[in-house]
């Protein structure tokens, strides 16, 4: 089978992990500090705080932004479920923005529509999500932030290694256009720590809160007295959302080749673009801005009006040819738990969901495999295209 994603682990990663396993520190230790410092330097933000997962990064960010019961938060409806789940726990009042029907990303226009249609006055937070890894419209969302006075959190789990379009070289996570950004190091992301995540911010107060909540809400006063290191106070009902030193040593080794890994992903994306170029009557291909996108996913949209086959049937047939694909994502308001939101219909998201498919992409996906995948897609199109 060709998987739709795959981690990239090399010998250096393995020896970094072994070295940490043989050291005195398994949980928070020197590698945690090194990973956070190197991440912060690479991304050029003021603070980078490692977390046990991308989901805990989101939870911590929401707590640090003081999101509480009844606060109005807008999120894109095409999304991973983590942000909605965390907002549900905090009892926030969630509104869903529609998306661009090709990218699956919220746009400044769909965000403004959501504000208008729902007559929203006091918006506390907008969470953007760069579905697929291309950080589109960050600057325009920032303009709206100034107009409507909301905070912006970037759920940048797809976009580590991507750069903002209006800048020459600013990485997503530098928080040039946001208050806070969150990342996941799940194995299929730009870099991995197995499970893990990171929060970045330039705000000292947010950083302080996250550090505290991440570690049970403990407060330790620095006294310089070694015989006083047992004393702490609990000042918040916090969590254990720390990332272990073992995970951090892997993350640090991975981070040293972030740009190389992204270049390889972009190369795969460009291969798809050229091999499927002649089939654009039947399939929409994503923009690949090679110096900006993190190419986490390669999402295509079938033009089903020209085909006598559904997206779901295409998934089955590709699977039977040894190719695993994915759908990113089922509109998050439609899940059974979220009954209260089930009736909301956002038309472009509906269309996106019906037509879109994520093809396999990972740094070491060979040209031979991309050729094979494209040949199977072309075969299906030729077999099922409308003769009209
Ligand atoms: C957009 C997005 N947000 C949040 C998460 C949650 O990250 P994690 O799986 O590390 O908790 C993911 C991971 O799949 C994601 O893709």
C-alpha cells in the first residue's frame, strides 16, 4: 500500500533519542530547553513552548487567552476536530465560517460573511487554520483583527515550515499576524516528536500563563537556595501537558532538517501538478507556492459534473489499487456529538467536502509512486468521464 503520509526518521534522530534515554532526564530536561530555544530561533518568535500534543497546545492557548463560557469564537467549518472539542469544554459560543471551495480554508470574505449573517458584535477570538499547509490570507485576517478587535490564534498544525506570502522569509508561527500559534508534531506533520506540539507567541503574559498551566498550575519562586527546591504553590487548576525530553530530542533532530523536509514535500506537490496538468478539465489542482507553502497535504477537487463517479467511489477504487487517500475534513459541525450545530449548512464547505481528496504526500514519496498514483487517477477519469 502507498500510505497518504509517512514520517521521516533517520539515523541521527534515532541516536538522539537513544542518547536521551541513556541520560538522567526522561521528562523535562536539557533537550526540552534546547528544542524550545531552537524552535524559537528558527521561527523567529519571542517564545516557543513545547506541549504534549497539538491538541494540548490548542487547549493551553485558549486558556491563556482566557476563553470562557459564552465567549464568541469563530472557526472554519472545514477543520480538524481538536479546536472545536477544546472550545466545547470551555463552553465558548462557537460560530462556523465557510471556506473557499477549492482550498477548504476560511477566507477574509467567508469570515466577514459569518460576522454579518450572525450579527456578531463582540468577537473574542478567530482561529485560522491553513488547511493543507499554504498560509493564505494571514495578512488580511490581521487587517480584520484591527477592525473588529478580536484576537487571532493560528492553528498552524498543517503549516510548520510555511512562510507568510507578503513577507520575504517570515515563518508561520512568528506571530507577525496573530497573537498566538499552535503546532502538532504528529508523525504525518512537517516534523515529528511521535506525539507532541508547540505554542508560539510574542506576548510575555501569554507565555507565563502557558508555562504555568502546562505544569499543573505550579508556581515556584526562584530563590537560588538549593535546599528550598521542594516548595511550590498551586495557583491554577492546571494540567500535565509537558513534552518529554525524549520526544524533544527527536524534535530537535527533526527541526534541524525542517527546510529540507519541506523542500522534498514541495517537490512531490510539483510532480503531481505537472503529471495531472492535462486533466484540469476534470480535476482542480492546488496552488503550490514553492517558497511559501509547507505542502502538508496535496488536496485535489474532482469536477464531479464531468464525471460519472462519486468521490467516495474514487477513494474505494484507489484503495483497491494500493493507494490510501484521505479527506480533510468532514465539516466539523456535522458530527453526531455536535447535534446543536448539525443544521448549519455552509454551501462552499459542502461542495468542498463532496469533491476533495488528499493524495499521498510525504518527503520520500518517490517519482515512481507519484507516477503510479497519477496513472490510476487518469485511468479513472478516462473511464468515468461524461461523454457529453
Ligand atoms: C489542524 C489540526 N489541528 C490540531 C491537530 C491536533 O494535533 P495532535 O494530533 O498533535 O493533538 C491536528 C492534528 O492532526 C491538526 O491537523
